[in-house]
């Protein structure tokens, strides 16, 4: 399969490790009930840790009836337990060709992926890394080495989930790293990636030119994945139309992620990893300053 070199020679692993000491990964405030795992949540679920009682309502699980309380009071009362939350993270990384259309965009994405896998390790979260390019691959060990060895591939990227859905864990926290620069089946792809999650963070790092191309005169544009070319003169009108379509595209993705309890984080790849994390913590429930 065709691959494109995307070097990480400028990557400062010491800087990434130092940033991990400044942040922590936490569980989301709102959770799906009846999930299973290792940590106690704020909602009601089905662990063995008793929380309190409430009156029975039709449709409640009869296994939670407190029969001793019924014998004493002649009233149906339900035992409530702390919800269990599994501290699991699924990271989905898009390595399709468009991710390296601008070198800094790829470098920042890889830095963010390295930060996330090591943050999960530092905070004792079970993490799996899904890489989607020409095919989908799953890594569960030596994640830093795998991330550093990645190259972009000529393939569908996130679109692969429409043909072969990933076995993402129920109620996991999910980080989706992609430029989301695909026009077909956008909602279906995002829906597959968000389904049955606890919280979703879409991380979209784009080059300044992708966010706001500006008037450039005559250009020859090449689609990095289909390889189609287009000779175009970037006028004010064309730039304004592009920005409007981009905003509509991002709004669609953001609404889909938000509806699944999550957030879409879109920023310039020209920002440093430190600057990006400062902005991310302002809108993200699951990463905060220590």
C-alpha cells in the first residue's frame, strides 16, 4: 500500500512528558447507567456499593427490591447503588493522506496522540489505540513506539468504520484525532465512532490555510486522497464560500459529537502542544489541570 513519509524529527518527547505532569485524565460528570467497571460514578448503576433507597416505580428492575423493607413497611422500595464506571479509553487516529497534507498538522496530531497515550498510562486508564488508514489496526501495548512509527497511508481513514465497525468498548472515553476532511457519510461515520461511548473528544488540528485560505491568486489544487486536480483562482468570493461550507461541515460534526456527550476541538496546527492543551481543558470534561 502506498505510504508517505511523515517524519517526527522535531518532536520533543521530554516536553510531552513534562506536560503530562501538568494535566490529569478524569471521568466525565455524566454517565450512562448500568455500566460496569472499576471506579464509582455520580449516577446510579448496578455495582455492589449501596447508596440509598427510593420508592418502586413500574419498570424498575425487580432484582433491586428490598424485600426486608417491604416486610416491615408493606411498601415496595428499591435499593440504589453507585454506578460503576470503567476507566477505559479508546483513541482513534486517522492516518489517511490528508493528515500530512501540511507537515505541521501531522506533527501536532502525533504529538497529541503521544500525550494522550502517556496520560492514560500515568492515570491508570486502560487504553487502546485504533489506527485507520488503508486498513484498521489495533494496538494495546508499547503505544508510544507504535505512534512514533506511524506513516500516513492512501486509504479511507475513518471511512473504514462504515464497512467494518471498530470493536470500541461500551462506555469508554474516546478521543478521535482526525482532520475530518471528508464529505461523504460524515454523520454515519461520526455516529459509528460515538455510539455507546461515555464521552467523546474530537480533536481536529488544521493548517491555517485550511481554516482560512485567503486570496492567493491562481492555484492548482490536488485532492490528497482521490488525487483529482483543480486549477482555481482564489478570489474573495471563493474564499468566503469555502469558509461558509467549512463552518457548516464542522457544525454538523460538532452537533453529532455533542449529542453523544462530547465536544469537537478545532484549532490551528501552528499552535504549540502546550497552547493546544490549555485551550482543550477549557471545553473538555475529561482533561484538567492537576
